[in-house]
């Protein structure tokens, strides 16, 4: 049919997930299996502990983008070497 749009190429990416309305973990669970960029240098907080695997725990964690505070997360855990 001439009025139908052409089919998507087989290697087309799926549409992006809808905007997150829940917690950060809800958002992350929704994008499991997708390519992501993780920027750890934009997070600041009080280093509360770390271990020999370089797992770190932060308190009063804040996300900064371009030097501007964008989010506050409270406690955060960054997993180090597995």
C-alpha cells in the first residue's frame, strides 16, 4: 500500500524509554539491556566508607552537571572491582 510507511530497518534502535517518574532504580531497571553512559565524576558527597574492592558509600550525595547542582540522592553506593 502506497500510504503505509516503509518498514523500519532491521538494525533500528528501539524507541527510548518514557521519562522516569519513579525512583532512579525504577529508571535503571527500565533501561537494562541498553547502552548507557555512566559518569561518576559528576557526583559529590561525604565518603562514609570504602573497602579493598573499591566499593564506596557516599552520604549527602549530589549530582552536578556542568558545575550546577541537578539532583540530591542522599546515600549512594558505587561498586568497585568485582
